C-alpha cells in the first residue's frame, strides 16, 4: 500500500534529509526493495513463497526464524542502528501507510535511551529531526501509558510503542492482563493491529524460547532486527542468524572511517609464560595507563588548537570476577601505581555491589563523559554491555578474561565511537587501545584474516610509547634577561643590588604574563589604551611582588621609583606585543560559483593493466541430457572493425568528473599509453580483443588513476576581506623532548619541541620535516625577516577541494611584505592536492593584497619552495625572489 501524502519520501530523499551513512543507506534500499515486492499489509502472506523470493535476492536469508517475515540487518557498533530504525519507520509510514511500530529494547538502559531518541524533539539524538512528515512528532507509548487510555484515543497519526522485552515475555506481565479501557489486554490489542511492524534492537537477545514466543504472539506483519552480533548461543556453540539480508561488519566500519581504529598494545621479546598472573596484571595496567595519559594529552591539545569541547578520556579495566576486581582496585589505588595519583579517580562496578557505594559508583559511571567527573579508570566485571554508549573510552585493559574474537569485538565496541562525530586525523585520538600482552600472538593471527577488526600494522609496542608533555606557546618577547635588567637600572638609576635585581626580574616576568593574559582573554589589542587594563596589570604585579616578604620590603622602600618603572615596562611590553603579531585577513566567499573538475597531467601506471586476449570456446549442449555437453576450441573474436580508443573514451565520458572538452589531451594520452602497451604485447588483433572484452574494466582502471590526480576548483568565486585578526592564535603542543632550534637530534622530528626562538611570534615550535626546521633557522638569522609564524590550524579560513582546510607551513613578515610559505618535497610538487592548495593560496594573496592596498596593510605573496632548495646557508630574501608564485 502506497501513501500518496508523501510521494517524495523515497529512500534517497530520506537518506539525504537524515544524513545517513553508507551502510544505513544500503539497509534502507534493501528494505525498499523487499517491501515494494511483497504485500506487507497482509497477514496471509505465504511465508514459504516470501522466503523464496527474498532468498533469491539475498542468499544469506534462508529462514525467517519467526512465524512472520523477519529480516536482520547486522550493523557494526557505532554505525548508527537507532538512526536507521528512525529511517525504517519514516519510510514505512510515508511509502506504505504503516502507522504502528513496536520497538523492543533488551535492557532498561537501552529502553530509556530509545524513549528519548524517538520521543524527545529537543534531544540531541532525536532521530526524526528535519523530517517534514513528522511536523507533529510520533506518539510514543511506553511504561504504563496503555493502562489509562484506549489506543484509539492516542492523537498522533503514527504510534511508536517502546517496551523492554521483560515487560511482556512473562505470563503474568501487566501488558497481558485485561485492561478496563480496552476490554482485553494491551498485548492482545497490539496483536490485533493489522499494520504492526516489530523493530528489535540488539535482536540477539530475543532468540531464547520465551522471548521468541512472545514476539510471535504479537503477530506483526513484518519484523526488522538490528544487531552487531548476529549469533545465537546453542549449547557451547555460537550459531549464525539465518535471516540476515545485510551485514556490515566492524572491520568494514573501521575501514570506512565510521569508528575509531583499534590498536593492540603489547611488549616485545617477553615470554609471558614466565610471569605470574599478578605480574602480568600489573604490567598491563601500567602500560594501559601510559596509553591513557598519552591520549589525554593529545585530546587536550586537539581541543585547544581546534576550539573544540574538551573530551576527558577514561580507561576500562575488565576483570574475571569480583575478587579479582577488588585486588585490581587495591593496586590502582596504592602508591605503587603512579604514586597514588588515581586513588580518587577510580571506581569499580559489578553486580554484587550494594548500598551507597554502588549508587555513587553507578552515578559516576553514567556521568563518565562529563569533564567535571573525576573518574578516569573504571573497573568492571561483566556489567557493561549494550546500551552503554560512551564517546570517551580510549583504553581497554582485559585482565585474565576470555578473549574470543566475539568478546574482543564486544569489548572494543564500547570504545569505537567518535567523540567529535568524525575522525580528527590524529592517530592516537582516532584510536582505541587494547592491551594484548599474553594474548598478542592470538591477535596477530587474527589480524591476518580478512574480517579482523585488527590489521597487522595496528600493533604498538608498549616500551616504545614515549611519555609526552604539554606546553602552551608564549610570545617570544625580550628573551635576553640581562638586557632587560640593564634597561631597568638605566631608567631608574637605582642602586644595583641583588634585591633590586630580584624585584625587577619578578616584575618583568609578571608584566609579560599579565599582558599576554589580558590580550588573549579580551582578544583585543585596544584594552590597554584606555588605562584600565594598564592599572589592573600594575596592581597585579605589585601584589605578586608583595607576596614575597623580602621583595615586598625592598619594593616599599623605593615604591615611587619601582611603580614608575612598572608603568613604563607595561606600556613597552604592550607595544612589543602589538608589533609582534602578524595581522591575518579573513575572507568570505560571497558567490560559490560553479565547481570545475581538474586533473594534473601524469603518465598511466601500466602495472594495473594485465588483461590478455580471450579465445572463445564454443559450448555444444544437449537439451535432452544436461550432462551431455562438448566444448570446441574457438579463436579470438575479431574486433577489427571497432575503434578501440573511442570505445575506452566513451567509457570514461560516462564518469561525472570527466569532461572531454576540458581534458582532451590528457584523456587521449592515457588511453593511447594503455592501448599501445597491449598492441606491443599482443599485436593489433589481440589488442582489439582485449579492449572490446574488457572495456569497462579498462575504463575504470584509467578512471581510478585519474582520480588520484584530481582536484576541484570553484570557477567563479567572488571573495572579499571581511575582518582582520590582529592576534595570532596560541597553540598547545605535545612533545617527548625539548631541543634548542639549532641543536642536532636523533629522534623523530615530530616528537621534538624546538625552543630558543626570538624572531618567531612564539617562543617554541614543532616541525613536520627537517627542511621546515632549516627554514625556521634561516628565518631567525635573516635581517630581511621581521616576524615569522607557524600558523595554528584555525588561523586561516582558506578552503579548497570541497571544503578541505588549507593550513600554510609558515607566515613570514618583512618590512614591506607578508609571505604565505609552503615547503614541499620534490616528489610532491605535481600532486593534485598540492596544486589545488597552491591555486587557492595564490588567490588568497591576491584578494588580501588588493584589500590591503586600500586599507593600509602590507602586500601578501605566496612562496612555494621545494624542500631541497632550503639550505642552512640560504637567505630568505633570495628564496622569496626565486620561488614567488603568481597566477
């Protein structure tokens, strides 16, 4: 039955409105395919015929396993099963006029969650957000709602019944008792509905006899099952579901980037058979907390640098029983474990806990994502299962627990959700760490299998994890303390005593700190000019000096002299800050224009083209006796009359990104290279045969390589400067080692924080490559350079290639120019992504230069410097002349 009120609500329309992911879209398409070919609103459907019809299209569905049509969609944890349920309901309502849905939850936790997801429009995860067909939200019937009203009195056009399985799978359940409003039980009322669709969340819980019987008695017209583990336990075995129409495993979700990536943490060259249980436990816990502290630092830095909310990670410790959990908790809370740092940051939860301790721990557990919650370690014994959806579990330590593949996936599934809704690009933040240790070889074997959630490369050696620190950049102001003291004595003509030096030093440091703080807290360079900011800083500096009794006495004895100097030093420091920053113009695109697809010139890689001519055998088959057949050797089909280049060109022209009118030379070149290679190997006839028999595959292989050299441009952008940021963004860095800018190093450059910077805006920086470090040294020494900056991620609002953010390597200011600088390895100079960034950066420099000319700002120019051209002996002035890029 079709609902003509909402003809536009096709699977594609619903997918776009609800922003469904690929596996959700595919699930909805499958439901549409099945529902459109089977009369849903018909209880008399012949199940055998329906099964045969569905099995033909979806061979994994061999039995409905219910007394009604029931289909399983096996989707990995974290992909979005609840949102898919909302899409299913929207589709069946708008396209098949189904108005009654019964959603089954396996536990009270999931039950409470589903009520909010389906029934609270203000909830952040409300599944029907944006769907015009639900201007009036569906009526949610849960708890004891049915006891007070007849179903016909529910006002909404669509009813969603949400119930925990325990509400109706027992004989004496209230739902099965006669209700005075209904004249029969609510359960019977439901079973008489002629359009009831049953949606089973975590459906592996309903395979036991009582659960299955209760569901059958509801007599739905259709059952939709969702689970991440389509297996049912029968004795000691795990038996797969027989009614799966679509499976999207965890390994695929990880590969497609819908979850974080699991990493196995182990120790190399250790024979764990020589360890006792307690020794292994302690080692795994210590290695686990190292991972936890590492990602905690990374998350803090990511949030700070990207203006994102802070995510507080926690570590989950899985124990075999309650006694084991108690021993583990005692160790973690002892001074032996990180000097007792986690005494008040650890809770234990298990089924035997009682009273106020249990209530308090459960409260902490449910609020574990709250940044104000002190808990960083959760110890548990078989309590945390489905429905406990958290986004901040980053480290899992399974101590002496069963670690079958299924249990491992269930454990890791709790830590796969993305806290920011998408991957960040930072390996540690996009990961969940599982300490493997004695189970490492088992996981390594598993990693070789195609369906494994681990990959052979996703192994981290615990002994190689470096403890990292966090630092926040400070403005590089007057780093020579001696010069600052000398100026102070010259200005004041005060006696040069140790006590006076200490006062000047304390005051100077405090002034820098407070000016810095005021500028960044107000995000404005004008606050000091009205005098209020200056007076505030002077008062704070005086208070800090007076905190030290000896310094306070020295200050009091010469208060007028010191006070006058503090005012002057505050003004001077402020002026130094103003001149230190490089103003960054912000642009706005006022007309998106037309997107143009562009390809970088390249030569085809022939290793993908391994086709050979096909000699077509002739099959002679008896129609009376199917076993009587004969194969006669044939010759290659003669395709001499066809133009092979045109054949491949037609295949390529079907691709949406390829415009022949704009790329004729490249297309002809690539096609010719492929065809010539076949002709050289197999002659004219062989080449024709290969092309005609494999035209689609050849076209797809050329297309795949072209897309590796593809970028997108906006054809007619109108850009304008709308603001100027006069304050450069502070940055947070993690590092394992500090080095002076000019020191040599042996470790990975990415883990080193380089200090001693004076011409840079900030006093320290990190680099991605040695050429970048060498350029920083050049900038520090070159008199041509006034200031330089390693910009923060959000410093510029330059986008390219469908909204990718462009982050320049350096910004360099001279007396007359500001340069946007990109350092690239010679092997990357012709990459499509690099070229797309270059074009946008050049355009940015052009726009802000035109604006700057009218508004008193410096001209901007773009430098694209090949890495090998940067030497210790280079001068920036010469590099700027040699590598300037213009349209």
